[in-house]
């Protein structure tokens, strides 16, 4: 679980097994670690003022921490099994907890007492959210495929009951608290609470289970993450997909910076990827590090010695331009494996120097970074890579590496349902080339066997003739 503080400097709370890491985006490093847990910790969530943090535990307790001092202020005890999600209410003095004991609890921070116990679900309650406009409105989602909207003033029964149709992985209220978004299975559904839970739309932007939701662009959009390694940006105006981002592994949690400066993804393999929005610096109307600015800087450097006149007796040495480092070498030096491979499979480089891409692929194999470089590719870069593999597959110089690369590409992308016709055609071409290669190898193996037989027979004939000569010599 990843949560971003709503106040500056917008710390990231990253929950991973038995600790919570608080990451500072300014210094770009972890600056606090909360580890006062006997076993696993779940679902760390900032309070709306950014001063406190609530964390669920595998024992069912909810622990409250002060971010400034890392002090554990409260332990809320009452749940009998793991509490996977917790959140502060809008008044900042209560906490709602969502537990595997099928109940929802509301706690008073000052006294550490349980004020309300909300029972409706028949399976694990793995997600929930509190309203921003009212401290009495709580929403819970369960693996029994239902979502309940609770009003603490009438807590005997949910005021709205919704059936999602699949185990609910995450729920989210849009700004205004009138629209509810639920995620479960491969579907995302939007409901109108004020209309009694009427479904407005159903989306299926992912082909695997949707695991997380978060707001973006100040509520103008929300982002969904899935086990298919994709994060999709969905507009709240017409609920259309307006952007996507690929990650190296299956997404379990995603969060977007309030100012859209960062997108943070937590993955199933335990890694966290922080993607920062690129910024362009403009000086005197010219973008720094643009081709125009670099040309201007280089021209000034060469003009420094234009009017130099050597004196009598001076030894003049011809200046030699220093060789430039290739792009793929620069990216490899920075461990940016995906960019290194992209620069090597550029159409011009493929045509002029196909051995460059082979060298980069071999180096990525040697470093153990080939899977990282191949994963998470969009259609354009995948087509370039498949073109290179198909074109050079039968080249004996590159065959050993390309067979391994082709095997990984088949495992990663062949089974995807959203492949374009161009990608499918390239995979079919690769299959035909592989079949022809197998037939050639079989024929060559047969030919080699025939040659070995002929050579062996020739050796036997030579050896027998020598024996006969020795026998004749012995008789004489």
C-alpha cells in the first residue's frame, strides 16, 4: 500500500511487510522508518493534516504514529483478525478500520475506544474509505462482492447496498462524495450514491484483476492499477481512458502526487517505482539542452581560436575531435536498460549496424537486466524490437542471443488480448522462420551424419589396407 501526504512536502508512506517507509521526495530518499510491528503491517494512511499516520496490523490492531517524532501514540485493539485498511475520518479525531473479521470499526483517538461496530459483510473486508465532507459517512468493500455505504447515525444497516459482481479490491469516493468508484475482477464501476446506488457506467480497461484506485489531477481523473502491469488514467467527465503507464511487474498499489509531479507504483515483487514528471528549463526563449542551445554553445567554443596567428617557431598540432560516447553506452552506464535497448533498435541503427543491438542485448543478458528492458513496452517499441528479431533471426552471428530474446518476448506478449494486427503478424512471421530454421537444422544434421559415415568408412579402408601390407610383409 502506498499513500501520499496531502500537505507539503507530500511524503510517501510505503507499507511493506513488517515496516512502513516514509519517503521524502525532496531529498529523494527514505528519511523515516516505522518498524514497531510484531508481524505484518497493512495500509498505512496519512491524516488529512499530514501529522499522523494510521497503520493496520496482522493481529487486528490499528496503530497511530506521529510522523515528526516516529512516536506510537495509540494502539486501537478490538478486531480479532488482520486489519488491511484504515483511514481517518473528516473531523480528524476518529479512525475507521476494515478487517478480515468481516466488520468495520470506528474508533475515538482520544480515548482509544471503539465507538461503532458495523456488521453486514459475510467475507473479508479488504477495502474502505471515509467521506471528505462528513465524518459520519463510511464506505466498505468486501470479498463477498458487496459494497456498503454506512451512516454512523443509523448504523444498524447500510444506507446503500451495492453488488459489484466480483470480490471488491478497492473503493474510492470522487470529490463531492456523491459518486462511488469500485474495483474488482477486471471491472471498474461507477455508482451514484444519491440515487440509491444506481450504476452509471462499467469499465474494463484492464485484462487482469484491478487492484487499486487513486485520484489524480485534483479530482478531474482517477488512476487504476492492475495485475497486468498497467496503470490507466480515466477522466471523471466522460469516464474514458485518457492515458496509460507500464510498470515492470504486477501493480498492487498506485498513488499520484497532488501536484502531479510523481506517480508511485508498488509492485508484487516488492519493488516501488517512482516516476517523476520531466521538466524543461527555458533560458532566453531556448530550451536548455535542446539541439539549438547545444549548437549555439559549441559554435562559441570553436570560434574562440578562429583569429589565432601562430608565431615563428611555433609547433602547430592538428586538433582531433574526441570520440563521442554512443547513446546506448550512456544509458547502460546509468543502468537505464530500457532506454539503452530503445536506442539500439532505432530503425536507422538497425539498418546500418545490426550488431549494435546484438551487443546491447548480450550485455543486458550478462548484467541480468534483459527482462527489465523487454518488459512494459508499448506497441511502437514492441514492433521495432520484433522487426529486429525477425530480420536477424537467421543470422548465425546473432542467433544464440536472439533465440533467447524471442523466447522471452513470446512469454511476455504473445498471450495479450490487446495486441494489434501488426504485432500478431510479426509473431506469425517469427513462428514461420523458426519452423524453417528447425527444418534446416534437421537437414544439416542428416547431412553431417552422412559425412561422418563416409569419413569413418574411408578411415576403415585406409586402416585395413595398412594391415594387409603388414601381413604381406610378415609372410615374405
